[in-house]
C-alpha cells in the first residue's frame, strides 16, 4: 500500500542544502496501524508530507497502492490526496465562522457530492465522533477535544482509506487525548490504514508497530538510532 524506497529529502537554505531525510525505507501494509516516533526536528512531519503526497522526495521511489507517485503531476497528486488520504493535524484547522456541520460539509461541497448524500454523510460522521448534539456550534463554542473531533469527522466524511495523523493529541489534555486515540483506534478496527506521528511513547504504544526517526534516519529498533 505505502512503500518508500531510498527516500532522500533536503531543504535549501540559501546556497546550502540541509539534509532532512536520509535513505528512508518503509513499507506500511494495508490496514496496518503504524506509529512513527522521533524527537523534535527529526524529520517526522517532512516524512508525513511525503507519505501524504503534500511534498515530493528529492530522490527515491514512493509507491502508493502500486502507483509510482514521482510520476504524478500536481493535479493527479491532489486527486490522490482527496480520494485516498485523510490528514489529522495537531492544529485543528477549522473555519472559525462555520458551524461543526458546515466544517464537515466543506470538502463534500468541494467534491460536488449531491445534497442528500452530503447531509447523510455529515450527520453520520459527526455522530460517529460523538458530536450529534453539537452540529450547530462554532469552533469557539467547542472544547479542544471537540474541535479535534470535528476535524476528524471532516476527514471521515471524505472516506479516505489511509489516515495520517501528525501529533493529533499534541494540543489536548490527557482526557481529550484519550478520546481522540479511542476514535483513531476505532478507525483502524473499521479497516483504515493509520500512520500516526508522535514524540509521545504512550501515544505511539497504541499502534501495532512502531518505527523510530532520528536525524532523518528511520529504524525498526530504538537502539539503532
Ligand atoms: N520548509 C522548510 N525549510 C527549511 N527547513 C525545514 C523546512 N521544514 C522543515 N525543515 C527542517 O527540517 C528538519 C525536520 O523538520 P520536521 O518538521 O520534519 O521535524 P519533526 O520531526 O516533525 O519535528 P516536530 O516534532 O518538532 O514537529 C528540521 O530541522 C527543520 O528545521
Ligand atoms: Mg512535526
């Protein structure tokens, strides 16, 4: 499903190239729940952006469902992202003036889903994250955990098969973080592939498998890096 081979990525700072990912090899199987652990600045978000087709590597091969991503143009990448991948971030990125309902509906309008199906999907996903009674609330009228649940409902409404979560509990207290992790585990049990990025070992331990990044190098074993 997700297969990275010999991936390199550096950022250009003036005339210098700063290497960030160095020879990353990673295979994520369908319906696997993987966590990627690593300290701040180790390259986790850079790696997630590549897995999520938000960025492209300088070198190496990325096969997503057998398709080489390097050969895709911008439009194709946007289509892959829209259809296959859902992103959950530390920041909720909700529209402040829109209700929970409208926030979840937004990508469905963009994808031109017909009105009746749109309504069904928005209500179903908000119910699934436990917010049936908060649909007309705006983000400022919701707790942090509830805002993250709206962001997750918005992802689910588009029905992605792969969910990429970058520090999804990073802005939350432990109780709300627990609720979000329960929802993420539920998505995995329902058949989604989950890649969870974190620097918190307790969060990472919820996954089936852990890999570690340090200074842009990936390893299956913590002691190797
Ligand atoms: N757009 C950019 N331009 C230049 N350097 C960048 C850019 N984005 C990231 N970097 C550098 O790449 C390295 C890895 O960054 P990245 O955001 O992937 O780390 P991270 O593991 O996600 O860290 P954190 O846990 O703090 O989120 C850092 O040293 C960072 O300074
Ligand atoms: Mg990061």
